[in-house]
C-alpha cells in the first residue's frame, strides 16, 4: 500500500518534470529565435554606424585640406568644450592627485624652510 502511494507520487513528479522540461525547451527555442533577430538588428546598426563614421572622417579630411586654419580652430574649440565627461571615480582620482601634489609641495616647502633655519 505504501509502495503504491510512493509509486504514484514518483509518477506524478516525473510527469510534472517532463512538462516543465518541454515548456522550458519551447521557451528556450523562442528565446534563441528572438536573440538571433536582435543580433541581426545590432549587426545592421553596427554596419550603419561604421559607414556613418567613415563618411564623417572623409568629410573632416576634406575640410582639413580645404580650410586648414578654420578646421584647426574648430577642432581646438570642440576639444575644449566637449572634453570627456567625468564620473565620480574620475573626480575622486583627480582630487586625490591634487591632495597628493599639495602635500608634496607643502612637505618640500617645510624641508626648505627647515634647511634655511639651520
């Protein structure tokens, strides 16, 4: 009697696991198809961007040849304006370097004044 109950429970569990397995297989297949489509879209976007940047480089080269002074001034201005956007780590690193350089200058000034006193 107990063995029959256990057998029924195992069969029911086995059936549930089979259902879960088949459901997971269909979802995996769907996800793989979606992934393949998204990969194609991203590849297409990459090709488009590469083409755009290639054209931009060509235009910049043409402008640099035709108007070198104006191009040099424009690129200088854009570098000063744009710069790289800092995140909190860059700010922290810059502050630490500034503190270290200030401490070094203070330390060298102290040693210089001590030597002068002697």
